[in-house]
C-alpha cells in the first residue's frame, strides 16, 4: 500500500511445538493444526502458555 506497511494474510499449518502456535502474533495470521478427537484437541489447547481458545459445536 502506498501509505504504509501491509502484510499479506498468512496461514501456517503445523504442529503445537512450532513457535507460531506458542506465541501471540499480531497481524493477519492464522495457525491451523489437526486433531483426532475432542480429547486430543483439548490436550493441544492446554499445552500452550497463552491462548485464546474457541470451539464451534456442530
């Protein structure tokens, strides 16, 4: 953009041990991982120091 900085929206696919999953990133960033069931999803969510956790019930 002509009047400032612009960072393209970025999607990271990976695992919970990656830095992008453990730290808060300011910007248009989404970190995505997979899990087998609700129990594994909760274990992954609870395995990070800081988190905002959101769940959509089907």
